[in-house]
């Protein structure tokens, strides 16, 4: 009996230590974000959904083993409520209607992966037609596309603007990069049904940019921003290094170190970009919306900095985790539609068309009067 009691007590101490470690990892991002360690925040942010699940399981364990100790995971949730409420949305039963109501502004955002499709099939024309149809069947007022590329030769199948300009005659394209022997431009683009009064490109050091369009809709002037923040720039060998089935030899270990270096660099780069985006959002004098592929999760420094006190359309009208990226992990929500307090969010949806490695996301909004 004494041996069993000692073993039981030892087991509880192990669980207590584990719980303290999980609680520390969970609470680090919202409370400790010194600029020199933002990259640590980035790694822990990716773990947030899993840490939440572990805390729930630990709470159940303590309720059965020693109820008073359940206060530890419960206290962790209380202190880290911002993380929980940024990761999960709690609005079941709010379906997104394809036909919208009058005076509603529908904004669609999608990382289209250069119109290359999920498997990069050889038929560019069919891929582009499919993606254009998938977008326009929802009849959005504003379309924001990231990783968009095109050439500008008339009647060329790779002149992607021709698929949109009939219904969306006003647009602004960032032209961040010239690719494919300088024959194509790549970047982010805003298409609008309504007249664009002014447009601006704010460049990042990386070459990408934040773009904005000041738009006249009826009697209202609004401002739309979109951006694509720094990615991890993973190549095929990086994905292979992350594969759990890879043998732990010196090559794969070096590959994993390379992955971690790329991730750390991207976390730091996005932090700088997020600060710049925040500065420009604060300057707007109009009801504003920002969309884009932030390449970072809701518990990250990037998201918290850009969001500030703006509304997250998913958190207002979505349900669950709302993952928007199809690779690496099933929990990654890295694409966003955020709105200033001038807007009332009426609906949100995420749609997997199996045409990109990102989901298409949409929001219906109406100006408060």
C-alpha cells in the first residue's frame, strides 16, 4: 500500500510539473513579448490550439484525481482568456447566405497561389476560369487577392485581369515583383465594383507590400487594405525535413534546423511588417477594412498588432477554429478580414474550393449609421 501511495504521489507531482510547464507556455505569448523574443512568441502561437486541448484534459484529470488542483488549468484559462477567444469563435447556427441583403458590402479575400492550383495542372486557362467563377458566383463588391500574378498582353490566357474587369472595372495592383523573365507581375490586387478615388502602395523591405484603395460606394467613402506578409519560404526539402517519417540522420537534422531558422526569420520579419501596417491603419480617416494572408496565427504578435481594437469577422460570426490554410497543420488560421468599429459584421464564411492551398474567405458588412 505504501509503495502504491508513493507511486500515486509521484505521478501527481509529474502531472503538476507538466501542468505548470503547459501553463507557462500558454501564458507566455499574451504576457511576455519583448521585441528580441518575438520569434519565441511565434513558435508558441502555433502551439496554442494544442495547449488549450491539453489544459482541458489536465483539468479533467485534476477533477478526478485532486479537485482543488483543477484551479491551476482553470486559472490559466482565466489569465489567458485573450488567447482562447482569439483562437475559437463561438457562433454556431449563423449560415452565410449567398444572396445578400440590401446595403450590405461583401468583401472576399483569397490567396490564389499564382493561379497554379493545388496540383499545378498544366491547363492554366481552365484553372483561372475555375477560380474566377468560384469568386464571382458569390457576387462580392470587393475582391482582394494575394499571390496574384498576371501579364498585361491583350488576349493572353495569362492576362488574369481579363477574367475580372467586366464586372470589376476598378482595380489596383501592387506589382511587387517581376517574374518569369520579367514577363509577369506578381503581388496583391484589389478589384472593386465601385470607383477607386485613390490608391497607394506601401512597400515592405521584403519586396511585398500593403496596398490600399479609397473607394466611393454611393454617398460613402470607405478604405480597403490588403496585404501578404512574409512567408516561411519553405521549399520541398523543408517539407521533407518536417515529415515525421524522416529518419533522424544528420541530413534530416540539418534540414530541421534550416526549417527553424526560416521560421525564426519569418516571425521577426512579420513583426516589423505588422508594426508598419498598424501605423497606416491608424492614419485612415474612413470606415476601413483590411484583408490578407498574414501568415501568422491569432495568438501571434503579428495578428494582435494589426488587429488592435478592430473586429475580426471570423470571431464575430464564425464557429470553431476556422482554419484557412491546407498545409502543415489542420489548425492554421492565417487569412483574415478585419474591420474598424464603423462596421457591423453580418456574416462570415470560409470556402475550400480545392483550387488553392488557402481557403477563400468572405464577410458581409454594413456601415453603422
